């Protein structure tokens, strides 16, 4: 757990931390207690390295390759209405 918190800090993770601290601070100073929920969520995403802060929201594009190493072209099928 200690390694998860202290390692792999990058720009997006720091940004989530700053946003979470800002939202939480704003909610506390203005006594908007429901604002603590998103504030704590963003802060915990950054600190504990889960959610989109880990890059988990990124879906890599997979391209199938032919046996000779070339990228295969997709096959499209036309669908006609009756």
C-alpha cells in the first residue's frame, strides 16, 4: 500500500489531488457539506491511485496483424433495410 501511494506520480494524478483538495476546501469554507463527496473522491483517486487517475479510463486501440506483419484491413458488411 505504501508503494502504491508514493510511486508513479504523474501530471494527471497531481491534477486530481489539486482538484480534490480545492473542492473539499471550498465545501468546508462555505459549509456545503455535499461538496465533500466529490472532493474526497478526487483526492482519494489521486492518493490511492485508482479510477481514471491510474490511466484506467484509457482504452488502447488494438490492430490485428496479418501473419506477414501487415495491419489487417477491417471487413465491412452492408446491412439493408427490408
